[in-house]
C-alpha cells in the first residue's frame, strides 16, 4: 500500500498551526513568569518602596533636565497663542476637538 501524496496546502496549514501552538505556549509561559514576578513584588514592601523611590528620583531628574520647558508648554495655547501666556480669562483650558 502506498502513502497518499502530501497536499502542499494541507502541509503548510499544519506547519502554521504548529507554529501558532508554539507561540501560544510561549505567551502562556511569559504570562506565568510575569504573574510570578508581580506576586513577588506585591509580597515585598521593601521592593515597592524602592521602586517608588526610583520613580521619584527619575521624575526629579526629568524635571531638572527639561527645566522650564514643561512649565512653558503647559501654558502654551498652541500656534494661535500670540502672547504665550496660556489660556485667556474665562477659558477653561480645555480644547474641544470636533470629529466629523
């Protein structure tokens, strides 16, 4: 008895399915690892404190590096702001964008 010829389309579909299954397994393993790390993080108050401290220091550095630019851009009304002093009196500072 001879083996039936392999259909190239069927073979490609089978290989694709195998790759998708392998990728799904990798995603599951990655999710497990992330959950394990999150669990260790939550259970360790010192680590939480350390991460918060690092985030605060990063914020301080960014503030120093950017200098006055952040404050100026927060009050910039955009290209129509001739005087550069921010929102006009009575303006809420919220720009509404109308989508059509």
